[in-house]
C-alpha cells in the first residue's frame, strides 16, 4: 500500500529530529589552535635562570628580572661557561689577573657572535655566597677584558613577607 504524503513527511521529520548529533571538528580544531598560540605567546614572559643545587646564591632584594645572557658559573673547583668546564680553580695562580681558560672560551664565543655592541656583550656570573671575592674579581676582570662589559651577578630573591 502506498504511503500518504502526510505520513511520508512525518516520517522524514521524525528521522531528522531524532538523529544522533555530529561533532563539528573544524571549529574544535580552530579553538585549540588559538589556545595553543595564546599559551605560547603568554608563557614567554617568564624568565627563570638555570641554577644548580651546588651554587647557593646570595640573597638580595633586587627588583629586576633576569635576562638571557651568557652564564659563567663557579661550581666547586671549576669555572663553567653555559655548563661546560673551562677552568679549574686550582690552576689559577695568586698573581694572575685573569683566568686563562675562561678568557679563551669567551674569546671564542665573542668571535662567533659577530660585532661587539657599543656597551659590550652581556654575561651573568653565578657564584656561591661563600666564593672568595678575589676569585670573583678575577672572573669579572677576565669578562671585561674579553669585551663582556655588561657583567651581572646572579642573586636569589629575598622577598620580605609581612606577618599579619
């Protein structure tokens, strides 16, 4: 028997309304893409310097954020540049003004970097609070002699918390 037009229309309408819903993946992918870009852009504001547990940094109330630069570390009996050992503290003589291995490494990195800026290259020195000042002065003098004139000392933030 032939179905009436009204019955056919009602069956079609019922089938459309009770069909399982589909998921539109295009708009979902667009949302996640925007979210990824948002997180990438906003996460770059955080500046964290790599610190080892071997270097107890001095505490300071400095407000400036750390900037990306070449890092010279004094760890135990070694002087490291970006994590690579360049000199031993036992090899530094008392009469020396500069640190030999450190000077060679800084000269190599300066030659790879191109032209020297007017103010000089930037370097951050990470030394423990118990490091001898004479040694620290030799390291700073070596950096200055090799055109790394913007010398910064890494410190740990000592934020004062008010009770109450």
